[in-house]
C-alpha cells in the first residue's frame, strides 16, 4: 500500500469514528438525518487537517485551494452518504448506526478518488 493510501485510511478512519461518535451523541436530541449532518461537519475538520498534513502532504495546491476543493469533494460525499443513509434508515428500516456505517463506507471510495485526483492534486 502506498504511503498516501495508508494515511488516507488512518485519517479517514479517525474522521469516520469522529463522525459516528458525534452522530451517536446528537441523535439523542435531534433527527438522525440532522445528527448525520452534525457528525459530518465535525468530522470534516478532522479529515481536512489530517489529509492535508498526512495523506496528501505533497499536494501541488495551496491550503486555500485544497480546502475549497476538499469542501466540494466532502459535500458530494456527504450527499451520497445522506442519500444512502436515508434509504437504509427510513426505507429499509435498518438500525441507525448500521445504516450510517454502510453509507460512510460507500461514500469513502468516492471521496478518496476526488481527493487524490482533484482536491489534493499532485
């Protein structure tokens, strides 16, 4: 596995755990769909900082340019995540944490490709 791929997995896993923890806490007080969004916002900060410093430290883009691109990439990933999450949670009546986990795994591949080849382009 390449160094970039290794750090992407470490940072992505850290952000995913952050997302799930925030989601678990927030869903007690708000709708699961909104708790997913809150978890995403917090995890976005973990994700961008880690990917910029570790996964794609040799990026050929400025921090500002990477942040803008990564924000768009992350929002597209979150859109996929939320769509899958709602279908699994509301349509198929899956437990919320399982639905979130599956949605996050599917969105992760999309996020990696956009991050690697566009947001943090080398």
